[in-house]
C-alpha cells in the first residue's frame, strides 16, 4: 500500500492559495518528477521558487478541515459500479452541503482530487466575502 499524493495541477493551485505546510516531496517546475526533500515548506528559501509542495491527500484533507473548516469526503456509490463520488461540507453544519459530484468510472483518488480542485475554486471565488 502506498500514499496518494496530490497531482501537479492541484499542487500548483495549492501554492497559489497559500498552502505552506511541511512536505517531504515537491514537484519540479514542469511537473515531470517528484523531488524528495526533508520536510520543507513552499516558503522555505532553500527550495527553488518554481517548485511546489506535493502533500499527501490525507494532509490536504486535514488542511482544509483545520484552516477552512471544510470537510472533503469520498464515498463509493451503490448505483454505479466501481465509482467514487466526493462531497464537500461545512464542518459546523453538516446539513449545509457545499458541493457534491457523482461521475461513473472515477477512482477513489480521482474523486478526492476533483473534490480538492472544486474546494480550491470555491475558496478563490469566496475570497474576501464574509
């Protein structure tokens, strides 16, 4: 069993949204490879500016929950074989569904990635609104 890491696309969006948690892996500037580091942050001066942190999906779920009070969860559908869906909830009010998406043929990891990208877009769209 291996850890699931976020995609290069998600890592770039995270950097733009201020993700700055310690990570062991980073993407190089064009996303071709993952570079191993010893727990650096995006803001650490030792890392090249064009590199971006590559957290595990678990760390990102925790970041959304602790920083933005958002729960991102993935579940398997009963109606579509081998398909996973994501749901985004406000942690203070589970009756207040923020977003949900069903799509056939999606893996667990892909559903999680899709949920991350939608949540990051929602954060961008709501920036400055309260």
